[in-house]
């Protein structure tokens, strides 16, 4: 009797843990994709446009390394794109893309497709335990 209750409790705990982990992984995948999309959109800007965006947002191209005390300055377009992508939200990047007439719609469509795919995978995992219980009940059934 006690073992059956423990088994049910552990089964429920396993299902909840699996859902939680799936949600965390999905969230991380979406955030990583958003960061990639931001970098791709910012790569379509010119270096001078990136400088203007940084000036408007108050983002500096230099910082002091806390470990060595060395002053680091971002000079290449690649470094500037990385810095802006890490500091600006996607919504702001899209607003600047509209302002500077930079194409961005194809990348946002790609992001939406990716989000839909991740949500479908999450739903699949949510339905999985229900099917497992149904199959287990069918196996235990004796006519």
C-alpha cells in the first residue's frame, strides 16, 4: 500500500520535473535564437549607423577589464555588433532597423517559426505522460 503511494508520488514528481526542464530548455533555446537574430539584424547596419545607435542608447565602445585593469576599446564592426546585441533588447533593434530602413522582416519570420516549433515540442512532451499512462493501463488490463 505504501509502496503504491510512493510510486504514484515519484511518478508525479518525475512528470513535473520533466515539464519544468522542458520549459527551461525551451526558454533558453528561444533566448539564444533571439540573440542570434539581433546579431544578424545589427550586421546589416553600417559601422557609422552602429556608432549612432550606441550614442543614442548611451552605450560606450570602451570598458575597463575588472581583472587586469586594462582599458578595452571596441573598434571592429563585429565587436560593436556583439556589444549592441548584448545590451539592446530585440524590440529596440527592430525599431532602429525601421528607422534606418534595414531589412529585418525575414529574420523575424524565422524567429516566429522557431518559436512555434519549440512550442510544438513542449506540447508533445506535455501530452506524452498521458499517453504513457493510457498504454500502461491497456497493458495491465486482463479480459
